[in-house]
C-alpha cells in the first residue's frame, strides 16, 4: 500500500509502493533494489525528507551493509551510507518537489564484499520501510547562490565592466 505523509500547512505527499526494502540470505556482493515514487499533490513546490522505520538489521559487521539513493535521472543523492540499525534515522532532508509532480527514486542496498571474514553475516536478515515528512525548504546561503551564478557564467570573455569617470583599476 501507499504511505501517506501529513503536514499542517499543505496536503499530503504520497510515497508509493516499494518503500519497503527487505532481504533474507544475503551473501557478500549481493544487492537489493527498491524503486519508489514521491507524489506532490499540492499547487506549490514543497520540500520533504525521508526517514527509516520498521528497521531490522541482524548484521554484526554493520559497516558491510550500505545503501545508495538515486533519482530516476541518475543523480546520486547518497552513496554507500551505512544501513540503519534503529528506527527513525533520517535518510535525507531538504529534497524539493515541484507542484503537481511525481518523482521516482531508486534505493539500492548492498552487502559489500570485503577482504575479511564475513561468514558471521552471511544469510542474515534486514528490512526497513521508508517514510517521508514534509519539511521546510533550506534557503541557499549567499555564497552558494553566488557560486551557482558564477559557475554558469561565460569564462571565455576577457571583457571588464568599466564605470565612466573612474580611473582606478
């Protein structure tokens, strides 16, 4: 079923089926992928975050179980982050979604294969559910705004802007 996230100021956003990631009998090198969507029914853009709930992680070497979160367009939001061991850990905050839009996300959980004995965690279980929460949008700092503007500027130009009547460089 769908998971609905409420807010006092806007209508709900809806996270689609596929928000639960689960596996039994993982072996080093195995991956599990879950695709899900976030739908904004509102007439305005909103920001949201994602949180882990219903967590079970039987791994003893917690660092070997990691996840990656990507947008459907291939942009990586998080990479090789340790899978949670407890509920209510924040996955990510400050994601924005335009009005009347649905965005697709891909969550991949990987049991890393490392050059150490991993037999204690072979065939262990894990599962978790992703829930969302509407959050305030982070406003970029002035330095971030300037950097973003400068990064898109024409760097091949050597022209300078001159002010009539000024003689200093």
